[in-house]
């Protein structure tokens, strides 16, 4: 896919194809209006009909969730990193098997990385529809472990989850294969292993947008024309491109870095390339990306759009508008290399 045009590597927010029954909880009242999106990679959907926009392996997965006010994503656990950037709406993230251990409220521009092997859920607790941009660790992020109550409610509303993560809709007339085994709820020992970390540890899993600061040591600055800043969001360890650990580090592997890049009106990044995959999610403003050496190969991103740039592609960024462009950028690996001049 590296030789394809930028347009073919761009997933516009307006073109996102949702799955309305991606998980075993999607018929439970209060959870039945959520939309799940798989943008890059297979994701963790339990529905084989989930649309995957870009299947190319990146070392991480990109997805999204869109929910109306009051809609809940039920308590579950992941075996790999799960990160959310709030694009729109007001969100509450709930911890613990019964969603009563603790919670944190986040707004647009805020980021949370939820530790592996603990129960979590999230709800739109605002007054408008909201969208979350999601990053999952690994090419295969595994399957979801659901809290016992989720299975009980799913049975009531005609959904059965099989071992291996396949969802059967018996209410719609689908039959459970005779040789299939139902996924069982976690037992007491498994639940004990998914204990919620303490308050101090959880505090280090959140990066508020208002508190992010430009890194003056960022090696991307040498390509800046005008006012361009790069702030760390998730940096597990010191990196060759000029970043120190934080503000989110994590005691579990991420397999990627997350940064926020802001281009003031009229600013740009001159031609450069990278040693790792780079995925751009535009939070606000307009941003034009060009593939150097490929005449006419450029795209202008709008808020909510996602673009993946392959290793080795020579690219430029520019903001031709009269307002700042703010993008969140996922770079593969825990230690991204410095950008390279073209």
C-alpha cells in the first residue's frame, strides 16, 4: 500500500462506516446506540461484518467510537494498550468491574491511556453527540474481556459471544453452531487479576489538552516554517527525536508514541521523511499534506479525518487557512527516530 496515493490513505470523518452491533453489549439498553469504527487494522470487534477502512499493518490499530448523550460502553478489559483522544463531546471514563472504583471526566483535546488488564467503560455524559479517536496496541490487539454483568444482559437481549470472539445474534434468527463453545464470564481468580490501580497511578494515565506544552527540543522544529509546535502526549521513554518520558508513560507497553502538533495560520513543515509509520488525526482546523515528487498528490484534511503516511514517504505539511491547525499524531515504536531531511 506504500505506493498508493495520499487520497487512498485518507479516511474522512464523513466517510466513516460504523458498525452498530460490534460487541456483545450493543443491544443492552443504554449501550444500543453506539457506533464503532475500525479505521486501521482489525481492531477488537466481535462482529465479522465490521468494516475495516485500511487493513495495512502498522504495529498498532486505529479506531473510533461515536455515541449520543447518555450512551455507555460497558465494563471491559484489554490485553494491549487502549488510548482515547476526545475529538468532540464530554466523556466520563469509569473504572472497576462494576464501574464504581473511580472515574475521570474529559473534554475535547484531552487524552487517556487506560492500563491493560483492568476493567474500564466510558459514557458520553454531555448534551451532544461525541466522538473518540482510539489507538490500540499491536497489529493484533486481541479480544475484549467483559465484566460478568455484560454477559447476563446480553443473554436477555439475544446476543451470544463464542470463544474466539465471534458474536451470534440469536434474536435475529442466527443459530449457535452445535460444536461451538460460549465465551464464559471471567472467574473469581481472573477478576482479581484485573484489579483497578491506585489513584496516583491512574492520575498518570491522563493528559489534559490545556496542560500540554511545546517541546523546544523536538527535532521536528528544524523543518518548521513559521509557528509550529510539537507536544508530547504519550512518550514511554526518552526518544531519539528529542523527547523525554511523559506526560503519559505507562507501566505497560504501548508500542507507539502520541504527539500533538499545532501549525499556526500560514505555517508549514518542509520536506522530510520518517523511519516509522505516522498516522495523523486532525482535531481542528485545516491541514494540507503533500507527497514530494508525486505531482498533484496532496490532500487537505478536515476535522475528524485520519491519514496514514508510510515509512520513507517524503512529505510536507502546511496550513493555508487563517486559523491554527491542531493534529494528534501516532508514531510507531516506543522510540521514534528523528525526522530525516529529503
